[in-house]
C-alpha cells in the first residue's frame, strides 16, 4: 500500500520499529503536496482560525463586534435551552437520515450489484442523478410535492384523507435529506461490494447456512467498512446541511446551520454565529471520530 | 448403485451445451479428477454436483437419494473453491467452525473438531489469524480444513492448486492425497493440470467440449488413450499415420510409410474398434519416453536432432525424420547429451505402439 513512500521496506508487517528513510528523501513528496496544501491553508485553515478568533469577540447591538477575549458567547450557547433544542434537532435529524440511508442504501447497492449490465448502468444513473441537480432546486421540488396543496396532499384528498401539514416539518427535512444523501451511502457500499468475493456466499451456502444467514453473517460484515464510510459522509453532511432545512424547515424549525445563518445575516451577531458554527464543527467531529474509532478498530485487522 | 452417480446430466445455456450427457459413477472413498482444458464443462459439472448450477436434464444421486434439485445449502457437501472464498472478517478458527455452527453443534465439540481439522492441515498455530494475514498455501489449507471439518459425504475441489506456485503445488498434491486417504472422504477434483490429476487420483475423467471422452485409472488413461485428444492432453505423444496391412483378430499390422526400411508394426485393437480392415488409414501413437536413440544406421528410422530441452531428470529431443517431427525423451544419465544437428537412429518396441483411431478414407 505504502509502496510510493521511500521508507525502508519492513519484512514484518506487525513489528513497530519501522526504519524511516532520512528526511530529505521525503522532500519531493512534500513539494508535490505543496500546491494542495497551500490551497488548504488559504481556504480552510485561515478562515477557520478567523472564525475561532471571532468567537471570543463581544457583540454590541449598536456598534457590532468588538475585539475581546471572553467566553460569553460559549456560555450563552451552552446554557440556553433554545440552542440545546437546535443542536438536538440537528443531530437527531442527522442520525435519522444516516439510519434511513443505511436501511435504504445498503439493500439498494446490493440489488444494484446483482443486476445485469443494461439495467445496472441505468439504475446507477438514476441513483446518481440527484447529484446533478442543484440542492435548492431539489428542495423546491420537495416543497411543491409536500405543501398543503401539493401532489401528496392531493393524492390523500382523493381517498378522503388530509390535508396534512407536511411542509415545514422535521419529516420534510428528513425525507429530502435522505433523497440528497443516498448516493453518498450507495457508492461506498457499492465499492465494498465490488471487493467481495461472490464465492464466499456460495461457500457459506455449501456449509449449510440459509440464504438469510449468509446475508447476515457473511455479506453484511464484509460491507461494514463501506457502510461505515458512507455513514460518516451522510452524518457529517446532514448535520451541517443548510439549504434543505432552510427551505423545507421554514423559519421556525431551525437547525444549527440555519441558526448560524440567522445570527450572521439576521441579527448581525457575528461572534455568536461563529460560536455556534464552531460548536457544530466540534460536536460533529466528536460524534464522527467516536463512531469511526468504535467500528473501524473492529474491522481494520480483518478487512483492512 | 454407486455412492455418487450422474446420469445423462446436461447443462445448456441457451443454444450452447456446456455439459452434455455426462454419466459418471463414483464409489465411496474414491478420488476422481475431472480433467480437461478450460471451457470443457468440468467446472460446470462440479457446480451441478454442488447445486450452484441447475441441471437442464439428467439426474444426480448421492447415497441413493436424488439430489438433482436440492438447494446447495441442503446438500451438505464440502467444497474448496478456486479462490478459497474464506470469510475475510472471521478468524481461521471461526472460518473452520462456521459449518459446524450452522449444523448447531455445541461449542465444546466445535472447539475440539476445529482443532482436529486444523492439526490435520498443520495450521494449529494460526487459529487466531485472519485470512489476509496468511500466505496462499495457508489459505488453501484453511479452505480444505473448513470443507472437511463438517465430515461431508463428498468433497468437491475446484482447481484447488491453481493459485499456488509450482513447488508448493507439488507439496500440496501429496498432502491432499495423504489427508484424503486418512479421512477416506469421497473426493471429486476439477483440474486442467494433467500431472496433478495423474499423480493423485484413483480415476481420471477426461472431458472435451462438454462431453466425457475417457474414464480410466491414471495409468490406463496414459497408456491406452482412447482418442487423439486424450493422448495429446495427457502427457506428450507422437502421432503416426499408417495403413493397416494385415489383421489377425485384435492384432493389426500397420505400414508406417512406404520408404521405411522396416514397415510392419503390430498394435492391439481396443475392443470397441471392430470395423478396422486391411487398407484402412489409421492413427497410431507412441510416447516420447518409449522411443530409444541409437547409432545412426541402427534402429528403425534415421533422424536428425533439431533441438533439445533439458528437463533436469530427462532430456527432450525434437527430431526430424521420415515419420515427421518426433519427440524423444531420454533419461539424464549424466553423460554428454547429443548435440543439435546430430544424426541418430530411432528404435522402439512394437508393444509400445498404440492404436488411436481409424481415419476417414481419403477419396
């Protein structure tokens, strides 16, 4: 795997004392990384640092942000039940979306991998199609479907039900997010399926495992690394999603990202907005790293 | 009735007959190899026995029971796959124990049987490793242990050695045979490697284009090939065209060409060839190791060495003679071999000549 590194070849994979090549051997590699690294510093690290600095500022409604070093903003976000609700809602939605994506995306990828070619490319395109349409357009699409006079309620009306309030609900946010995030789950699971030796399923069958047991004990565990990376992407993107909660959640059903937007552009309270943004980032990191650690450790040895 | 029988087993994919009318009876404890070039239907035949491929026509019975349409997970056969198909997320011990677990065998007994199977393939020390931490040969042994731990009625091996390097393959062949003898499991192995099939099986089934061409012991298949295909697929062979000059019962005398110093050669006719008569064009075969090189004007046919190949224990000469190109195999006696371009005589015993087939008449 690390064959491009100039590190001395170690005969035993498990031995920890790998002899490293001298530092100057790595110089070409550093130089090759430099453009991307500079771009990363300029566009990610510097703005992030500026946001961090901003969180310590004081806000005065009359004169705007005032340079300071104090933790008032953190105290406000962390102690207010208003923000607790927003964060809980954000992560609740992200968790639900991830769960639904696993439940829908894994079988979808499995079925897809079993299809023969004309259909397989067709359905792969159908799954990837949402990525080709702007999130805003998709959000409006869902909005048209779900509003009080929308197609869904019209259909309910035909059988004498409703109309129900579907738009501006958590339900609307979740369903639209699942639609958007599904490709991010299907693709890594699909990749894991490509690596799976189809004969392992036959091997399990030959050992008298039922098809259901084979799926549960043999196929699913081999897909776990794919599901894991898919979940991380879906969770991270859902927790920080802005357009869909903004358009389908309305003004009252706020999530962290829309709350940040409102602080920055509505109340013009930049320090508070920056604090929420930073806390969202930290919370997201904690959740994802914990999840990664717990599951990944179990599978690195066997599945790499 | 035999332990495992295939009667008129056929598999068609659309218009293509992958396997056609295969009839095979395997006795209990026997080691049978399905041998043939790729695409001859041997793997499809194995897959039908395993149940992964549905038969189009015909019957498969195991121990008196019809298993033709039984689901693969009900047959309980032990299978070693070409890719080994180990479960990558399970340790060696869990891989081997999976089949026992599916049979609801309790944990204590499972443990003992896993240990037993692993010690049979000499992998006791690696029970806690994962498949990706093993070498190719070790993975192969795990696959074998996983298949035999369930004490299957029949063990199916699908090209089990094809992913091993030559030296390891040879070792594994002997080991596989040893293990099979020890546990006495009826075994069917698919292979395209004729030397592997010859060295370890009780009987070989030679297949060509979806059909069985010969079922025999390795020795008989080598010594008495039934047609041109078998004679050339198993070992090396010199094919000689000739004309029948006399027939006496099952013995025929054949003229190998008009300008030869000595013309007559006798060969035994196999029982199936009753129609051969005087004047018929026939094909004969002689193995390279049954030809002898002698002094230039001795022997039956003079020849010139065109090239030679050193095989370690033997020298293989390619000669140009009036019989066409002839291969001769000589023991390496430790003396200087013949140089390329040397003139020699070629001799053989009449009994070494084999009748292969009667050719169509020309005109």
